C-alpha cells in the first residue's frame, strides 16, 4: 500500500489516483446526496402507487399457506373477518408499502451506491458488493423457506386446535381470524426466517474482520444446537413447538455452513500471507 512517505508509489497507484480524482467538496457532496435521495424517494413513491393496484393480489399470495392450512385442519373453505370498516383498506395499504419497499429497494440501494462508490477502493467495492448481494440473497432465501416450508405446518397445527366438545353441554372452539392479524402473522414469519438466514453473512464478516475463527466456532458447535432452538422460538411468531423446530434445524445447519465459510476466508488469507512472505522473506503467517 502506498504511504505519504513514498510519493512516487502513491502517484503510481491508479486506484488511489482514481479515488482522489472522484473526491468532491462538501457542498458538492450535499448536492449529490440531495439528488440521490430525491431519486430514491420518487422511485419509492411510484412503486407504492403502482403496488396499491395489486394489493388484493398480494393478500391472495401472502395468505395462500394460511388458507391451505385452514382447509387441511378444518376441512372447509377458509373465512377471514374484519372488525373495523377501515381494516381492509389499511391492510391493503400496509401490503402496498411493504411491496414497494421490496420492489424499490434495488433501485434505492443503487442510488446510494452511486453516491458512496466513488470514494471507495476496488477492494472495498468488492467487499461491499459481496456483502450486499449475500445479505439480500440470504434474506430472500430465508423468507421463501418460511413461506413454503414453515407457514403451512405451523398454521395447520394452530388451526387444528379448533375442536368440538360433546356431552351434556356441547360447545365448539372455532377460529375467527382477522385480516390484519393474519397478515401480521405471515409478515412476522417471513421477517423472522429472513433475519435468521443472515447468520452466515454475519459470521463471515466477523471472520473476515478476525473477530471469530473457524476453530472457535467449531468448539461452540455443541452449544449452537441449544441456542438455535432458543432463537427459533424467538423469531417464529407462533407459540407452537413445530414451527420452532422447523426454524431451529436450518439455523443449526446455517451455523455449520458459517464455520466452513469462515474457514475458507482464513485459508485464503493464509495463502496470501504465505505468498507475501515468499516475496519479502519475512515470516508473516501466524502460527496455529
């Protein structure tokens, strides 16, 4: 890396020269930031307006696992209620906002990236892009996992608690689910599984920073199973043990995947240090 004491090396670094050329004054930064934020806000507003026309379709897609669970548990067509005249409107508005955030986020992130990127070196750009893409991919993967594999079994169990009691004074326990409550449950499920699947990204970044090691994570593996069960119980919106177990299993698997990822990062770093040691003749590789 170039240093202030070595101006020749500093001037010959094209990456550093590119970053220096891209630097702007404080007022130029404020003007550029204003333009980026304005563009991001316009994109979000347009996405919200467009999404509102598809709000009922979003409700249909989001509640499909719940409707399938209702039919499987009760054997009849599902019925959802609203107890406030404005409830459907606000439910659809909420879904429109969430959909707008989801669809507009790539463009908004791109605007923010165009503001930040000129001041970053190539290595920093690669790291930022890798973390951003990995974070988005893991969150989407977790949300899809919750939607396809956890929601229906969990809701089938919960709806199955409805029961008919016979005897001298027979009575029934039947579900009466509000639109708002159902949407809240499904969104909490998708958010919880999406956040849970960020575990490999978090541990990979900590490993890259040198705050955790693959050996230390492997030693913690025997406690990870218990911790996965606890976190699964916190992140799943339902109190049933089935959804918690369905969350705990993938969490434990992701922890072990994280160990492999951190080990690969350490292996790559060690190889670079060994190559640099051969060039300089110094012992740069840490022992152990």
